[in-house]
C-alpha cells in the first residue's frame, strides 16, 4: 500500500527526495542539483509517496506558494521502477487536496511537452504559448481547486 506524507525540509526523507528528483528529473537532462538551491526550498511544501511494505520513497513533488491564491507544482518525480502504477496520478491528487486544505484556489505549473497528456488526464489545461528553457520545451498548465 502507498501512503502520502509531508516531508520536513532538511530531514533524512528530504535528502531521499532530493536524490530521487536528481535521478529521475535532472540526471537524464544532464543537469546538477546545486546545494545553493537547498536554502530556497525551506519554505516549499515537500510531498512524498511511501511504499508501506518496505518504507521506501517511490515518488514526490514540491509545492511552492506564489501568493495567497496560487501555488506552483514542480519537480514531480516517480521512481522508474514504479512508473505506470498510478503513483504520479495519486501524488497529484494528494497535492491538490493538500493545497486546497491550505487555502489555495489554483495550481499552476510548467509542464514538459512530453508529459502534457499526463496532466490533461488530470484536468489541467494549457495556458498560453509554448516556451523554451535550457533547450527544453514547456507549456504553462493550470487547474482550479
Ligand atoms: C510523468 C510521471 C510523473 C507520471 O507518473 P506515473 O506514476 O508514471 O504515471 P501514472 O501511472 O500515475 O499514470 C496516470 C495516467 O497518465 C498516463 N501517463 C503517464 N505518464 C505519461 C506521459 N509521460 N505522457 C502521457 N501520459 C502519461 C498513464 O498512461 C496513465 O493513463 P491512464 O489513467 O489512462 O491509465 C512519471 O512517469 C515520471 O516521473 N516521469 C519522469 C519525470 C517527468 O517527466 N516528470 C514530469 C516533470 S513536469
């Protein structure tokens, strides 16, 4: 069974999540996680998905408050061994519930083109034109809560 938890910044779980994000998101793109970015993450909400059987972290994401109403979803990562099992979908649903409970009314994100369909299945809609960052094409997607 999978469970979804808030991960405290600076905890051992946080280090595991940083490692997972690196392995799933950054390494394949040839990017590094710079320690200088850590401090910026102190005020973010870190969420993890744990496999109860062996207590392993199998997925996670970050929510970044932008203002009183909007929160930004970032760095959604599911361990390669567990992709396609519904972990990503359940993580996003949990994040939506968590953000709504905290009083936010809209989730915004920049999705890589390769995962737009994944978010459309979760009722996110594209907003505005495609744009490029570090050679990768993104589109802004949003969802009211
Ligand atoms: C993209 C990612 C988060 C999806 O998580 P997941 O656990 O593998 O996906 P799920 O099993 O929850 O899939 C839910 C649905 O989305 C579909 N889906 C999953 N990945 C998809 C993709 N890349 N493109 C289109 N559809 C996708 C699934 O087929 C499934 O469809 P269904 O409900 O019709 O069966 C995960 O595969 C991942 O971490 N990928 C690498 C990193 C990445 O690209 N992250 C996104 C950064 S913006």
